[in-house]
């Protein structure tokens, strides 16, 4: 189980720029947890903390009651912008993740081909990233994260740059993959519909400094239908809570500070 206990995160020389305020959340083994919140509230910072790329200012992050101090193979991240090596083929990009696995060449090939098949890209294994659509590149990124067999998969708004139809396709594809391997997933999004479609549980963050405004347990059967009355009722309820936080940003645009601006305030003792 993944647990965050009383996690605070501040930046600046005197820790005077507060991003996260007393975050307490958990993700059970095999659970799909969505983190929902307005732009700039600190959702990505939260993922970086879970991944071990940043240290909390205060509080504990635990995996099976063991403190998280640094990035480890048991927690893999899928970024919004794919982060593929342009000089490597699709096959080579996924293979790279197994570089320090200790497996032999044949074992690596079997694993890479298994996950290429899982994301539907076997026919494109020799292509370079520049030839692929954004959605295909994101599937490569997903396969590269999964091939190492992590305990927890961290996903930072992975579909936000895609058009609505491709987003729906990849949501469905991700759900099928998750149901096959039952990895614990922590999925950051600002789309209420996406969170309700995918999540077993949703944590709604407030505007910055972010705290957990509300937790929702989703008991809708899978696969979920966005037109189902129960789906619509739940989405509407969450959107009403979400809109109140969004209104705070509209009234105070300084809350919507970009991730790059926040990280410029990084202290020297940070990992990232």
C-alpha cells in the first residue's frame, strides 16, 4: 500500500512558497486512484514526491510502511510529454528501461514484445518517435513504464495533449491494460469525466496551497458509460465542488503558477 501522511511541500529559501498543505491519502494494492484539481494547484508536485524526485518539507511517504527517499523501480512515471529518445526506435525506447534489469537479451526481447502487443504497437516497433502520432508516442511511454513491472504507476495528465476522440480511446485502452495486470495507478488529471471513468477513488485537491478538499469512492460498474445517469450525477457533484476551487483561481490568477516557475524556487538539498 502507498500512503502519504501529513505531507507538506514548500519552496524558496525560507520555504515561504507553500504548494501542498497536510496531504493524507492512500492507494491500496491494485487500486486506480485519481488526483483531480485545478491547474497549478500542485498535482504534478505531488506525483514527483511519490516518485521520490522531490523530498517533502514535512510528513511521510510510505510504500508498505517503508519510507520513500528516492526514485526506485517500484514506482515508474508516465509524463505528459512522452519523454522518448528521438534517436531510438519504439522497440529500443522500451528496451532501454530494462538496461539494468540483469535479464539476458532473449528475456528482454520477450518482455518488450509482450508490452508492445499490449499497447497495440507491434507493427511499429522499428519506427522512430517522430513518425508516430502523439497518442502512439504516449502508448510507447506507457509500455516503457510497464515493462519494468513496477508496483505503482504514476501518470501525470498523460492524455491532456490529445484530441477528445484519442483521449477516449486511450482511456479505454489503459483500463483494459490495468484490468489485466492490476498495477496500482495514481493518475493526475484536471478532467472530471476522465477521473470518474477511470478511478476507483478520487481525491479532489483545493487551489494552492493544495489540501484534500474531498474524497470520492467510485462504485460504478466497469466499463463505465459517460451517458449513464449514475455517471452523470457523480460527475456533476464533483464538478460543483471543483468549480468552487477554479473560481478562486479566476479571482486570484497568481495561484496558477506553472510547474517550471515553482521548481525555480527549488532548494539545493532537493533531489530533483
